[in-house]
C-alpha cells in the first residue's frame, strides 16, 4: 500500500500486515514559539522514497526570475519565521512548505503494476501562516488569519521554480526515477525563463501503452508523457483548465482518454462545463 501526502512523502506498507516496507523514523522537529502551545517534538519521516517536493525554504531558495522579484521576496522573507519541514505557525508569520496545496493533493497518484512505478504530481507553493490572539477564555487562544500564499510582487511563488512537478517513483528501490516541471506561464517563457511549472490540481493515469496522461496545470493544457523517461510527447490546449483526473476506456477496440474541463476553482482561471475525449483515428 502506498500513501502519498500533502507533506511530500510516500509511505509504503505491506498490505497484509501493515509493516512498513522501508524504515520510518520519528525525527525531532522545531518547537512552537506561541505562548502556551506545545507542538509534537517529533514527526514520522520515511527513509525511502525521498520527498517528492520541497520541504523547506532558506534565503538561497528565494525566487530568481528577476532581481526585483528576488529583492521583494527577500524583504518579506526576513519578516517571517522559516525552517525545515513542520516548522509551526507563529504570531509573526511562518513560511509553510510545501504549503496548504501541496505536495500531493486530493487527486492522489497512479501506479503501473508492470514496473512498480508510482506517478504523482506535486505543488511547491509556499504559504505564510499568521496567528493572532483570540479570546483568552476560548480553548483556542490563537487562531490563523487565513491561507495566504508567499508570492513575489507580480503574483508568482516567491521561491525558485519548479512550482509544479510530475514525479515517477520506483517503489521497489524507493527512488525518484524522474521529475519534470508540469505546466508553464507563457509570459515567463516569452521572457526566456526556463519552464517553471505551475500549481496543479488533478491527477495522473498511466496506461499499458507507456503513457502518463495529466491535465491539472494552470496553463489549461492536457499532456501525455513517456512513462519511462518523463519526456513530454504531446499536449493540447483545452478550452478551460482540466483540474480533474482523466479516465480511459475502450469501445469496439478503440481507446479513449477523457478529462473533465471545469476550470475555475483554486487556480482562478476561467470556468468551463465540458468533457473532452481524445482517441487515435
């Protein structure tokens, strides 16, 4: 059994006994600095596979897509608390990575039983969590102010790309086989900035024919990747974002791949109301 998490881990267990297939360590994590709050001193970390998304932010990780963006991100960063994974929220704001929308989201992962490769898309979108004092008589004397993204002055994530990735993970070896950016911002590509990936919502399917299909990216494209190498083989611009997990089926010997094209939602792109199907002639 493989469980992907929003903190960017894959936990692997024997389906019959529940025993971990790779060791899991309880490691020390940062303490809370909020008065009266006692955070857990440890969290479980699988030894293998390695995390499939970013786990922390230091100054060297701040965006470099332009000097202006970096300077603005640094100015913000110096005001906040930051650190390794599981650094608790604070009253002056804590940079949370992977963030509330990542690594893995509700869409989960897909699995190739022939190769024991797991495919999962992940977000590297940091958030900033502020705590403020509440009614001291309340059982929660500090409350969060909301879900704020850590962005540069132009609205892009304030850390270095890639901001969205597609991962192939070898579950037999506990290793990441390949990782590629998923999605792009056309305006950044036009500036000569290498593909950044975007925040993504919607999962993968992998086919016996050797393809990984996924929409999910903010650029509203539907993609087909080579399952062995991660090479992008084909993509199609949808009428709206394909923020869903596709499906595939066969009718009279012809195979179809279908995705719901609803758009909108957390990525804030235009809405759609269709299903789009693809097939070879």
